[in-house]
């Protein structure tokens, strides 16, 4: 399923009828982007791969390459106001440029295939395509040139710099090449990370709430109500620590791996919960230290997929090292916590 592009028209160019989009985003575009940020039908938020005209492009107009994730497509086209250009959308399975490059879908083979399928040699007389810099890890420029005849030019990191890049004759300033990952950049990525893992968090919360009622006499609904909400609060605190707090304070947290950064956030949160009396007895406190640090470490580690600091191989290596410790801590914490129900 593909997202609908509002105000889509067509132009005739060199005997070809091609779709044309306006650079201005509609309310529906902005709403769709907001929903994608919260992981609502995110994997279906795509545009049809192909070639799109912006403005009134000619055979000398630049060709910009984008992923078919509609949010990436919209970020690019809204920066093309006043520019006549072509956008060649490749099939990345609805994944953004950075992640698709790491997974191989924004890659050499798909670019060459799309150049051929849209008959780009009939649309433009030059032989240049502009790729986003963050897609470079998945593309072998020399192979694209050899197999298609089109030379790859790497554009700026951010779409907002594309106009200045084109005006400068496809020259990037050092700042255009710099990858920034500011507080705002991290903030806008936290909703999707929070939402994607929410179903697992809800399962854990429900389980901990129900288990709060077990005791040596059997099961008590009164104990469930007395202790269950405390357990829910502790799990939610840990979950927010890994999905929101750790990403926001990422540069200032100790360690280099995301799992370690999440671990330190978990320790701080567990200490805060202990000081406020939300962890219970000393043995329960030990259980919650293990559980909270395991949850925050694991969920913070998931943010690696949203960061430009990591590579696919680095993520795999970190997961192999961290998950055994996270799982051990979670199981140990749960066992100790259940034991406290019978003391």
C-alpha cells in the first residue's frame, strides 16, 4: 500500500508522460508524517518508486535520488521550492535513506535498476545523479557509473541544504558534510522508538501487575491492588528511561555503547525509586535494580537503529555482547522479586 500524494499531476517530456508533484506539503502530508513519527502504519507510508518532476524540469535539470519512505520523499521535495528538478525514488521497502543504506536496500543494484526502469537516459541529457550523503554506505559509485553510465554525486547530509548545494554547482561546504545529532534530532525520534516497543512493555506491565498478588497464602486481589500499581510505575519508569531519557541525554552518558548508557540511566532511576520507597524491602530493591537496569539497557540499545553514530556490524556486535547480560539481569531480578512475594 502506498500513501496518496496530494495534487499529483503529470507532464509530457521527451515523449514520456511523467508524474509531477508540488513542493508544498499539504495538511494530509503533515498529518501522515506525524503518524509515521508515532509508528502508525509507518511501514505502509511509502510512495511509488519512479521518477517525479518538481517545477518545470528540462533535460538539463538535476536528478535527486530518494528512498520511497514518504517522510524522506517529503523532506526532499519541500526543499525544492523554486527549483526545477527530477526526483528519482528507489524502492527501499519503505525504509529511510540511512537505515536502508545500512540494510542494503538503498544500494547499487536498486539504483541501477531504477535508472533503467524509468528510462532516465531519455529524460535527461546529462549523466549525473545526486544521492543523499547518508546513502553513501550502501552505494558503490564506480559500479553505478560502469553499469548505468550515470555518475554519482553525493549531496549534503540534510535536505534543507540541497538548494544551496545545487546553486553552488553541486559543491558542498564542510558544514553540509557534517552529521549532526542534536537534542532536537533525538527528540523527534523518541516517539517511534517508544511506540514500537510499547506492546512488549504493556505485556510486562500486565504480568507484573497480576503477579503482585501472589503470596504464601495463595493469591490476593487486595495485594494486587496494593503492590500492583507500584510495580507498574517501576516498569514504566524503566521503559521511559530507555526510550526517552537515554536518547535525550545520549552525548553526556558514560560509555560508548548504547546498552551501557542505558544501564547507567537504569541505575540512576533505580536509586531514585529506592529513595522514594517504590522498591520496597532491601531484597525487593535488589530485584528492581536488576529489572530496571535490564529494561533501560535493552530499550536504550534499540535506539542504535535511529542513530547515525552506528553501523550494522557495530549494532550486531553490541547486541551479541549485551543481550546475555540483560537477559540474565532480567531473569534474576524477576526470580528475586517473585521470591519476595512469599517472604
